[in-house]
C-alpha cells in the first residue's frame, strides 16, 4: 500500500515537473512573437514616431538658436532648401549643402531669399537672420502638429507633394486670431528623407495667408 502511495506521489511530481518545464517555453515563444509583431508593424508607424521626435528637436534648436545643432539634421548629400511660402520654386529658393550652411552661418553674408507677398519687396538677410526672423517668426514649439497633413491652407499654391514626391513632412501650425478672422495663421513644415537609417531634413517651408 505504501509502495503504491509512493508511486502515485512520484508520478504526480513528474507530471508537475513537465508542466513547469513547458511554461517557460510557451512564454518565450509568445515573447518572440510579440517582438516580431512590434518589428513588423507598418513602417509608417515607427516612421511617424521618429519624425515627430526629430520635428520637435528641430523646433527646440531653432527656438534657442542652436543652429550648429540644427545643421546636424541637414541631409548629408541633398542639403536643404528654404521656401518663404507654400509654393516651392526650385530656381529661386535658397539651397544650402550642410557644408555651406555651416560655412555661412557665422558670417554677415546677405542672401536674397525671395519677395514678400503683397508688397513684392525683396527679402534680404543673413542666414542667421533668416532662421530667426522668418523661419521661426512664431514660437512653433507651441503649435498644432500634423504628419503628412496640411493644417494651414490659403490661396497660395502648395506644391510640396509635387516637388518632393515619396517623402514625408511634418507641419507645425499656429491658428489665426479672431481679431484678424483667422487670417494671421502661420505654418512651418519640414520635409524629410531617410539616409543610412536616419531621417534628415531636405526642405524647410514657411506658409501663411497670402494675398
């Protein structure tokens, strides 16, 4: 009787041991599958998160005037193009390679950036002045954010998607005030391309209500 009882206990112990051995294997398999799902999520999801972070870092660099830090986000091969308004003009908009950006940043060299809407006045400024007074004319760290979507729309032709096809962009939008019937809105857009596993800015576009 005692032998039978011991045999039953031994079988029970072996059964429990087998069950305990299986649990970690199942848990590990589930963990691997979970990691695979994370890695194989649509690319747009991880890209959107990465570009939101990059967008915010660019805004902070512009706000505090860390233009040398800002330069690190310029595309190493394509450089960056600046557009005063929504319409991108390849022939007239200023373009800088990363090297030229860093070269001219500390200088007093005056560049012609374009003409002001309405008055047609030619806008001239140093690179640093343009970044401070035009690109970051408003505090865009306190703006509405959008990914691959336009929040600011006016009567100016917006050809971003035609000039930069197959790219992603972010928009930082500050709504207009009631005083001016919402027509004093401003937007700052960054256009990105991936290079060697990192996202770099290839275009910086300001937008606002135009006549």
